[in-house]
């Protein structure tokens, strides 16, 4: 025969909650949610140092240059894809090997 366990309602809730949370996750964590709206995408780009306007983003969407999806009539962006895209759009300010090559070419032309 199984022994009888005497417990308080709070302890019982904690035991049941622990058992259920092991089987069913409570909520989707914030880190797993990756989609953002157009206004959030513009804010995100500004926050990471890529200033842009709503009109510029619409032009990039129309040309297919910026990664986005449509959900009904709303535009949604993946935070990760958007930051990767922005990083790929930037170019280094100066490349030392390119500068020396350009100088070498210009010396030969000036004679």
C-alpha cells in the first residue's frame, strides 16, 4: 500500500508545477522570438549604428535587397538576418593593401 503524504496547498502547487514544467514549457522565451516589425527594424538598425529611414527601407524591400517576410499585409523581419544583412552592407573605411596598390599604380602613370 502507498503511504499517505500530508502537505500544504502551497507545497502541492509547487510539486505539480515542477512536474508540469518538466513536460510542457511555460512560455516561449524572449530570446527565441526573432521577428520584429518595420518600426522595430528601423530602431534596431539605428541602435547598431546603421541610420536609415522608413522610405529607404521600403525601397530596399521593393528591390528585394533587404531580408523580410510578409505576414498578411504586415512586414516582419528576422532580427538575426537583418543584422547580418547590415553587417554585409558595410565596407572597411580604408584597406592598407588597397591603398599601397593604388599608390603604386599612380606612380607609374605620372611619368
